[in-house]
C-alpha cells in the first residue's frame, strides 16, 4: 500500500460510514495464502473437479440448459440474491432450486458433498471478480435484518460480530488472525474440518464461539447475515474456494 493511499483510508471509512474492510487473503498466513492459489496444494480442488463432473452428469445435466460451466462467470459475485418469488437465495439455495424444479431430482441437501462441490466449481468461475450483490429494492429489508443481526451483542460472551471483525481485525485469537469476517472465500476447505464446508457452517462456529444460538445452514438468520457480509465486501474479490486452518 502506498503512503498516499494509507492516508486516504480513514477518509474513505468516514465516507462509507463503515470500518476499513480488507480482502480476507490479506489476513491469511503466507503459507495458506499461497496454497489457496495453488490447485496442487489445495485439497478443495477435489471438490471443484467433482463439481465440474456433476455439472455434466445425469439425464438432464446442468450443462444441458446452461452450457459450459464457464457460463457461470460472475454469478457467485451476485449472490445471495432475491429470486422472482421474493425468496432470498444463496448460491447453494439457487442450485437446489435448479436441482428440484428444473432437473426434477431430489435436493442434494445442505453440506452434502455434491452441493459443496457444485457450489465450489461455480464460485471458482468468479474468482478474482468483485462482489456485486444487489442491496436495494427487494433485497433492502433482508439487508437490514442481516445488519441488525451483525450489530447485536450475542451469547454468553455478549459480543456482536463487529466487535471481533471490525474492532479487533488483525489481532490474534486462539491462533487465528481475526479477519473482517467476509464470505468471499466460501465454500472453503478448512484443515480443522478436514473437509469442505459452507459459509453457514463457519457462521455456526462463530455463534458457538460466543456461546450463542447456532442456526441451521440455509436458515433465514444466516442468509440475511450472508447478504450483509456481502454488502460489506462489495468491490472486494471473490476468493472461493478458500483454504483455512
Ligand atoms: C431445465 C433447465 C435447467 C437445468 C437442468 C438447470 N438449470 Fe439452473 N437455471 C435454469 C433457469 C431457467 C434459471 C433462471 C432462474 C429460473 O428461472 O429458475 C437457472 C438459474 C441458475 C443459476 C443462477 C444464475 C444467475 O445468473 O443467477 C444457477 C447458479 C444455476 N441455475 C445452476 C444450476 C445447476 C448447478 C444445475 C444442475 C444441478 C442447473 N442449474 C440445472 C434452468 C436450468
Ligand atoms: C470472539 C470473536 C468473534 C466473534 C464475536 C465472531 N467471530 Fe467470526 N471469526 C472469528 C475468528 C477468530 C475467525 C477465524 C479467523 C478469521 O477468518 O477471521 C472467524 C471467522 C469468521 C468468518 C470466516 C472468514 C474466512 O474467510 O474464513 C466469517 C464469515 C465470520 N467469522 C463471520 C462472523 C459473524 C457474521 C459473526 C457474528 C454472528 C462473527 N463472525 C462473530 C472470531 C469471531
């Protein structure tokens, strides 16, 4: 970062009315950051490959309607998004809809290997692209709900998300460097999980961390929270599939 730019940051934060939100990769250790960029050292690539195979599989493959998976470029950067029926969908929810309504198959299920694989393969098509979620119109009430959740003190520790991810970003907690708490790297392969997991699974870990109620993946609470996280990440790059300790 140049000196001039650093000088501008407090002003930008003031103008945006928010904290200084930085790409998650800037908080990763050099080893993890490099491995995240290197398919040969990133176990998440097994899911990407499986997702690409699933894209072409079955009687009515995803590809039969959508063409090559490269046609999904930029899609992950626009999710979560409000569907035509007014429901807020994350990328997983959108895929499940195609699975049941367009493919006529049983849903994969949240945190299933197949859903994580397809989500990872689709998200990869947007890697490096800036987050560009819609936050106005039908998305606005969902955004406000997510913002309220983010700002509310929770659990036995009585901490809001922002007290860690804004006020203490960059500091260490139990061996982790606290990032700005964005969803840009999900789904991610987490070494502690020994597998791929969704953003909502990670959010459950943060809820547990403050001894607050954990919501199921796909719940309204985490969907609206995800939208708010994406609004904070607007303009920052998609990093999925991420690699985490
Ligand atoms: C029979 C055709 C059909 C099949 C098969 C199908 N889709 Fe879709 N898909 C659609 C249509 C149509 C839309 C636009 C939204 C709508 O009308 O439901 C869509 C939208 C999407 C979107 C959102 C795109 C955007 O720009 O927001 C994603 C992601 C997606 N599909 C993924 C998949 C995946 C993954 C599969 C396979 C598991 C699949 N689709 C199978 C027809 C299909
Ligand atoms: C006690 C501090 C603390 C609180 C409160 C907290 N988190 Fe976290 N969170 C962490 C730590 C530590 C990590 C792991 C390091 C990192 O990625 O920031 C983490 C990780 C995350 C990540 C994953 C980032 C990545 O790229 O892997 C997201 C997203 C996140 N938190 C969102 C939230 C949200 C939303 C809330 C409120 C419901 C919340 N956190 C509450 C400490 C906290």
